[in-house]
C-alpha cells in the first residue's frame, strides 16, 4: 500500500501553493468525522475551507485537524480552486440541505450560494465529504469512482441513527423523504475521501481501494489523538 503522509500542526513548507484535505473525529461513538480543504498559498499561513451543515467556513488552521497534501494536483488546478474556495467565504452560508445522498449532478451557484440539485434526486444535498468531491470534480479532478461505491449495512445503520439524532436539521417533509431513501444510496465517508486523496495519482479511486486505505487513515487519526 502507498505510504501515507498524515500531519498535524504547522510544519515548515517551502512550496508556494499546496492543496490538501483535513480530517478529525467529531463523534467517536457514531463514527462521525469531518473533512474539508487545507490551503497553503504563496508560503502564507495555512487556511482551511470546509462545509459544516449550511455553514461554510474559511479560516486559519489551528492544528485541531490532521491533514494530507494532494501531491498530484498541478498549479493550473490548485490556483483557481483556491480562489473559488476563498470567494465562497463571502457567502458565509450555502443554501443546501444536509444530506449524504450525492448524485454528482448538482451545481453550486457561486453568485447566490445555492446548491441546485438534480430533480431526479430530490433528497440530494451535501456533506463535508461530498462538498470536497464536488469542488474537485468542478475542476476536472475525479477523486473517486462514484459508480463503484457500495451501500453497506454499517452505513445504512449510520444513516438511520443520523436521522434520529439530527432530525432537527431537517424540515419535516424532507426528513420523511430521507427516511424513504434509507439503504438506497451509498455514503461517502470523510475518511474514505481523505484516503482517496492519499492514493490519488490521476485515475479515480474505487470504493474498495478507498475503504481499505481508510483503515490506515483511522489508525493515524488515533495516533495523532485527533
């Protein structure tokens, strides 16, 4: 397996522009973790950009996440993606439902901050992980092979627990539709997305590859007490 370089804290870096992903545990019992982007631009301080529900945050990196750099991205992708992440921070919030259902067909309108879903997937929304996938896809980086993603029993159980514990996040009609979709769509876990970033060279990473590699990601997450 490819060696992963997972870091925590601010370390000296002599490269001008870097883009990577962050990860930390938010609820160990539920298996909830959070991801987003980490940015180094022109040797300035590290910044992170991430979606928390509807709240989009672009802020200084304070060392509370582990992170890894996506080394295979060239400057022609990194620079405009960084600019878009920065510009989105002017919106503060993104008009999107929190939902693990992700088709890859939705469009984020930068002008009004609205996420326009595919009508075929009315319960679609974004999570921290699918926000990362979406942003990269918009710049031609297909980090994962979405068609290979599997619906697992563990994720179906997580989906039901999430709806029961976080029901207050949803309007009643949307919550009911989500309940009807339980077990119909795969979940893209934050640790799988970070694992895919570690493995990525040019071709999309499959579910089996990302899922297996995510075990090492979680071991390193525990090692860094994050």
